[in-house]
DNA sequence: AAGGCGACCAACCGCCGTCCC
DNA sequence: GGGGACGGCGGTTGGTCGCCT
C-alpha cells in the first residue's frame, strides 16, 4: 500500500513495445515460463518494468489470444456477464478464454456501451454497475430490493441461457463439465497441444510482420494482420509468408515459441480447470494467465457466493438445478449485508 | 488537400489482495 | 502480527488511424 509505482525507476522505457522487445520477452518466457515478473527485466535486459512485461505478455504475446472482431456470441456473452458481474473484466474474460480482459474492456467501452445506450437509453446508468438498478435506488426497502434482485437474477439467467443456447455448438464458453471445476487437470499433466504452436507462431508472426515492415505503424499493422488471421486457420506457412523468408523459418518460429518444455512451477501449478479448453487446447496458458479469475469474480462480484453455485446457476441446462432461493439466500446473506 | 474529430486499442497508473519474511 | 514485495485488476490516457467536412 502506498508503494511507489514500479515504473518510476530511472531508465525504464515506456510506450509501445518494439518487435525486438517482444521477441526477447517471448524467448525468455519460453525458457523460464511466465511468472516471477520481477526477474524478467533484470534477466532479459529489457528496460521495462515487471508490470509492463506481464501486461505485454498477457494482453498481447500470450498464445491463444484471439484478436479482432468479436462474434455475436462473444458480444452477447460479454453483455450478459457484464450485467451479472459488473466491470469485472478479468472474471468476464475467464469465460471468454481467447479474449483478454483488456480486450473485453476496450470492446465494452468502445462498442457495447454505446450499443446498449442506443438500445436502452434509460438503462445506461445501470450498465456497469452489476445488477442493473441496484445502485440506482439505494434507498429502496429490503423487501423491494429482494423482489428486484429476484427479478434481476431471473432475467439475467434467462438472458444468459438464451445467449448460450444460441451458439452452443460453436461456443467457446466452458461447458458444464468444465465449469464444474473438477480439478481434473493434474499438476504437471498439462499437455500443450499443437495448436499452441499455431497460436504462438501467430503471435510471433505478428510481431515479425511488424518488424519486417519496419514502419512506425507497427502497432496498427500488427493488429490488422492479426485481425485477418484470427478468423483463419492460421498456419505456420502463412506466418512465414507474412514474415518473409529471410529471417526466421517457420520451424525456428515454432521452436522459439514452443512451450512444450516449459515446466515452471507457475505453469505446473495447475489451478482448477474451469476453462478446459475446448477449441484450441489452450488451457495451460489460460490457466496460467488467469488463475482463479473466476474465483476472484465469485469472491468479489456481487454475491460472494461459492462459485460452483453461481456457475451451476448460470450454466446448468435449464438453470433449474440450483434453487432460486439458494441464490437469493446467498445474495442476501453475503452480498447485501452492507446495504442494510 | 488538409484540418477536425471520433474510434480504436495498447499501454500506463494507482489501488488492492496475497504472500512471505 | 506487521510490513514490504509482488501480482492482479480496473480505470484512464495517449497515440494512431480513418472518415468527414
């Protein structure tokens, strides 16, 4: 508390990351695994603070990140989860494994906020406050509040189930079984699938593309390149083509970004696998990057409720397994105590 | 053609929670 | 138990781009 910002150190570089820095960071993490960010600047020689390194990794370089356009399903998910959890972007992002919290936050602020404002001009106050309306009328009576909460819960649940049922097949939402958080991922047993290569290669390809272009527009160009690629089955060859063939071969890229040999404590910690990856087998990085995010959400979010209850409630088919009374109890017992 | 303006997004800032000594 | 170190998170900022006039 009151600790001076880590970036105040003299000589620390700020601003956009260069491709060179990206490669250094990626190489280091490949070798040592993510975590121990404090040591990253010293060990790599990067003139960046540890926070900056971590952010760069989690928001940009980490394999498995999907960039570019949000799908309708993702959009719906964000809207509903935002309604449920408020601006807890990390928690929301944990339900959209391929998106970073920063991405979601940006998308919300730039797109969805306006969209919702347009659609519901009167509700914009509630947006961003978790359960809409709760903070609009702090002085409502407990009885009123309970009924309102009940209604809100019901509405949100319905909406979420609706959204989920729309795209069940292509959903990247964790399914029921994964949400049960059965702690099935055994420590050390996490396998990095080949698709991790793909995504890793994509990331490096992206930065190499920016590098090769050697233009001040690196950031935007990278972003564009990624947007294009994000909707494709990204291939090593395409990456290589984009990066040019006189620099790093696809094999080298793969080698550079291969995390198969990573076995740091951080990575083998294997937190409960809520995000058992369903499409891209990216679980290891998601887990690494957002350990306990959902737990954090459950803890900090509205209900302070046991997550399993929340998740059941949210994602059980039909949403009937968990009694509404249970939710209400939880909410009233834990969340709302402060209101009264 | 050029200036204004809004959109977008990467990165920074500051606070908080947890861990460890 | 106290305090510092560290990681994580959410809010905000600043740079760049594209569209419009």
